[in-house]
C-alpha cells in the first residue's frame, strides 16, 4: 500500500517539529512548504539525515511550490507571521488572512481531498477563513487548540498530584487562551472527576483554580520564557495526534476548533468542542451539557471568536 502524504505549509518552528514527529511516527511521506527558499529544503534534508539513525522510512522533501503538495492526505498549516510589538490585532489579521487565502487556494488546487489542520493564530478566525478560502467541506478542516490546552492542563495536574500524565484526562472547550473553558467536572484522574478530588482532599478548590489559570496563560508563559517566539513542541505534538487519528482511523475524541452547524446553539463558526476524528474527518461533534457557569464562559469565548470573525469580514468582505 502506498504511504500517506503529509504536507506541512509553513516550515518554521512548528513546521519543522511536525516533520520530525511525522517521520518518527512513520505517518507517511512528508512535504515541507515555505515561501522562504532554502528553509524547507534545509529542514527536510536535516530530518531525512536523522532517519537512518532513528530507523524510520519516509520521503521528506522541502519545497516552495504548491504543486509539490499534490494529492496530500493531510495538510497542516502553520504559515503566517506572529504578532510583533506595535502590531495591532487587525494588522496581524490582515497579514495572516492573506496567507490563508494563498494557502487555501493551494490546497483547493492540489489537495482538495485532504484533512486540513490549521494552527496559525488567531486560530478560531484563521481556521474559519481557511475553510472558506479552500472551499473544502467543513468536516475536513479543523483547528488545533484544545488538544494543546488540555495537554497543558493534564501536565500541570499530573505534576500537582504526582501521578502519571497518562492517567490524567482533561476537557477544555471554547477558544484558545483567555477565553478557554476548562471543564473540571469532566477532567479526571483515572476516571475520578477533579470536582470529586477536591472533596476527597487531594487539592484545594483555590489551588485548582490557579492551575486552571496557568493553563489559560500557558502560551504566554512559554513566550515570556523564550522571549523570541512561541511554543512549538507541544503544539506540533498536538496536531500530530489529530493527524494520526485521521490517517489511522482511530476515532479519537479530541477537543478541536470545529465548524458548528447549530450545535451548542451556534451556526457557521469554528469553536473548540470535543469531536471524533476518523477516516471521514470530523465524524461527530459531541454536545455535552453545560451548567450555568460553564455556559457563561463558553458564551464569552464564542463572543471573542465572533469579534475576530467580524474583524476578518471587514478586512476581506468576500468572506462574509
Ligand atoms: N506561505 C507559506 N509560508 C509562510 C507564508 C506564506 N504566505 N508566510 C509566512 N510563512 C512561513 C514563514 O516563512 C515561517 O517559516 O510560516 C512560517 C511560520 O513559522 P514561525 O514563524 O517559526 O512560527 P511557528 O512558531 O511555527 O508558529 C506558526 O502557529 O501557534 C501558531 O501563533 C503561531 O501563527 C503562528 C503559527
């Protein structure tokens, strides 16, 4: 059977890590695309030279031509620019929207059957724009945020409780960052909800709230440490988990920015919710009951997404 093909649009910090992880996991052949000539080619060659040492088989190519992504089964998009000091939110939106337009056209032309995972920020708006620009079915275009946010939450909880990260599950809804909605009653240690662990005396409610807040600020914590750039290992690992679930039809239940068509009372927007990812892409959107406080946080998150989408349609009226 032919190997799957994974196209990575953007060969920066996350793109390079995605390529290495996809190789190590033998997910398929890899094409690294970037507009900066030499970078995708150099990273591809460097990773290919690691293959004999690590013992994985994958063809890894670097390119600046969209034609090379032809027939990709999975496309992961990190192309774009980060927000720099002095740049307004709308400046950033304007630049990255243009990038999504180019990337969407490239995918539409060369990889219309792919499962597309968007990572470029501001995520909930960029994935929405990418789906529109590419014209791919909404079930085949998702955004990566929730897997990363819940991974951070899981790591912090595992550290706190001194248990394996494997036994901590976490549930996070809504947008990335400030408006993230961590659901403590659906987050567990080996099936025991965090709310029960508070009752059992494992953790004080106030300490749990601190961990929730640290999770919300997880991206900023890394930016402050790195000073030049943002997180890339965990974001890449998170997107690879989503790609793997699609390629291997694992049907994992993962929180992703998914297109809502009436679920949670929302239509035509991308919002972080739990979904099942299998061979058909987003096979199911899981609608859980939210209590009053959770619903209020979720609504706040949706309002933030709405604000970004409105700003996008002002910049690019064709998207409306
Ligand atoms: N087409 C293709 N690639 C592009 C384009 C474009 N139009 N514009 C920029 N790029 C490339 C850049 O050349 C760079 O190599 O996108 C890459 C982005 O890489 P980094 O700047 O290293 O950013 P990274 O840390 O990988 O994050 C990528 O993910 O988490 C988000 O906020 C983050 O939006 C950012 C994205």
